[in-house]
C-alpha cells in the first residue's frame, strides 16, 4: 500500500485539494476566486433591493417556485421569496432575516448597506490593501458608529397612549412602504396598538394586532374595530347575538366515539328507532347543559356534526367554526374563554364574553365579528383592510406590520433620529474626522465606511429622480452651517429640516440595521476559501409541481 501511494505521489506531483474531496465537490480559494466572487454576489443582491429604498422605492415582481406572484418593495419579502442559494449572499439574506425577526423594520438598509460596504472593500483590495486591514478598519468604524448613535436622538415619545405623538412616530415607517397612504394607515395602526397596550408596555405583543384583508372598495374605506373578525359565515341560521357568552371547543362538536369497533344486532324497526334515539338523547342532554349555563355562542375548531347543529339551533345557540388554532388562541385571549378539549358544559370561568357576535357581509364576503366596543382597551384589535386586488392587500398588510413592529420598539426605547438620510450623513462626518485621526492603513477602510454611509441619502435622491451628487453636496453644506437635521426632500427636491417635517426614524431600528449589515460584511470578508460538497440526490426543492 505504501509503495502504491509513493507511485501515486510521484506521478501526480503531490496531493491537490481535489484529491481530498469527493468527486463533484467544488473548491475556491484566494482573493480572486473566493473573496471577490463573494463580494460580487452580495453586490448583485444589494442592487436588487437598493431601488426599493425610501418613499419613491420601486416595486419588485417575484414569481415563486409554486407560481405565486408577489409584487412588493419590502426587502424582507423580496429576499425571502428569491430563495438565494449563493453562500455569501445567503449570509446577507440571513442578516436581513434576523433584522426582520428582531426589529421588524429597516431590512432594506441591512441588505443595501452590507452590499455597498463590500463594494467599497473590493476597491480597497484592488488598491493593494490586505483583507485584515479592511476588517480592522470596518470594525473600528462600526464601534464608533454605534457609540455615536446615542448623540443623534432628536425626539422622544413620552406618552405611548397619545395618538397624535404615536402617529407622527409611525408615519415615516409606513410612508417608506406605502407613500401617500401614511395619513390613512398611520392613525389606524396607532389606535390599534394603543387599544391593546398592556399595563407593562414592554410586554406588547405584535400578534395581537390582526389584519383582515377583504377585496373591494379603496384603502380609505379600511377601518379599525375592537374585537376579532373571522372571514367565514356561521354554521346555522342564528346570525346575531347580543351580550354573547362564548364557549370555545378545541375539538369536534360531537359525541365521543370509542376507538374499538362493535357490532349491533337490530331485529326489528323498534330496535332501530331506539338505537338512534339514545344517541339523540345524549346529544340533546349535552347541548341543553351547555345552554343552561348561559352560553349562547359555540365556537368549534373542527367539525360540527349535523345532529349537534340541529340541537344547537333548537336551543337558539349560534355556532361558528374556526379551523385555525392560532385564531382560536387569539379569540380566547379577546373573550377570556378557555379552549376545551372535551365536548360538554363548561365551568363558569371557562366561558368568554363579547358585546356582540354577528355575521356581517363586507364586500360580498361573509364575516363573523366578535365585538368588544364597550371596553376601553381590549387584548386583540383588528384592522379591516380594503383594496382592489389581493397583491395590493398583501403589500398594505406588510406596511401595517412594519408600523406595529415600530410601535413595539418604541415602547422599549422611544428615541427617534432625523430621517431622510440626515442621520447617516452625521455619522459619515463623524467617521471622516475619526479616519483623519487614525494612524495606519485602517484609516482608508474607516474613510470608505464613512463614504458608504452617504449611500442612503444618495439613493433616496436617485429614487426620487433628483441629481444625487448635488443633493448630497447641499446636505453637507446645510450640516456644516449647523442645520444637523437636514435631509433629502423627496417631494420638492433639494433639502429640508426633517424634525420640522416630522420625518423621523426609530433609533434602535437604524442602529441594529447598521450593526447587522457591518457584521455580515465583515463575515463575508473573513472568508478566503469556499468548499462546496456535491449535492445529495433526491427531489429538487425548487421544482414546481408538474414540472418534468
């Protein structure tokens, strides 16, 4: 065996990386093969979402592997539905997902900023800087940036229940997704969040603000209700109940049956009548017991048998079916009911209540509404969204979710920074001063990081159809003159005071986005070798059903 190995080494001239790996594996290393290719992939991803930044951002049309059409300018949705497979670009996509999960906003800033940071690193590499120097410079700049954020706060929301203040704080986040509709959607989101704000604001749960999408009418016809909406009709003929007392069954509304099989011998017609009658009597007894404790609305998660429905009708009970366990959980939270795993009479503490349960027709869609209008605050609030198409409704829902997520961050830390690129420009000026003071090659990376921060105001100007170079120059002139809150005016062109215009971004959202983008860019730069194993066999996860 030793002799064979010696001959192999002699003839092959040594062992290469490919000899270490299985057939079909890929291997890339070095600056040209690994680092620059990784940077190129991240740049391409960044370029896709860059034109979607700001109020004038363009929509992207994404068709998923299942054939579903998505039209949106929401970066989190675009990156998620693109199903990025390049390993380096995937790191940036994962950073955007982390931002979406933790903060719920500013995902586009993560993708764009990471891509532009890597583009700057590419220029430095081609000039001869070593990767280690770039990483060191970027790390210094990131720490300085995050530390300087605390000095950038220009506004603070003191009263989380003040609708005017909260609306002003949420306008920018919603305008970035649905420009022109912020005056309609922001007050809706503000009222919905204030209604369900718990005694301890830091425990605010975004899932308690629900959106029901019903095609038809216009966005201006959307409204907020204190309660819950299920987009389906009730099961029986009872459609309206006032002062509702509700029992919720997490199981089927039917008599329990044994798991074992049995044979019944029926000799005549009387036996047949008596056999079915005992079952009817048991069902009637169960329903009458439910009715006797004051219940007048029955909610079931699974099937409702015809016999159970018949006796519910006889006792005047409204029967509603709600197949989603998540909706059942929210309904229980709203009404104070307990989801029961058995069919039978509930205990008094297991019964929920609502002012009114009724079936209403909204835009041709039968909806069952659970109203709690008499309560000053509720545990669940619902925004009924109206618009012309399902794609439009989906995009409106994403804007509302961004607004709700911003409110969640607001009650934890209410500091706001000037929007419109003003915050980024102040950070850029601070880092340029730091670069001048820093000895060594790291100063070039710090200066490149500072220039990268100019990308946000530059992109806002470009997307608004303005001359980006002159706009950024005007911004620098305004900041030098002492107007540090000056940002890009996307409506009339030029610059304007963002604090006066109430264009504000949440400090934590922006800070975490810059942290996430910097970490992703530094992680990509640290990679100098890519080893890809041959993909295992099996069905292709990206193949659409019916494709050959």
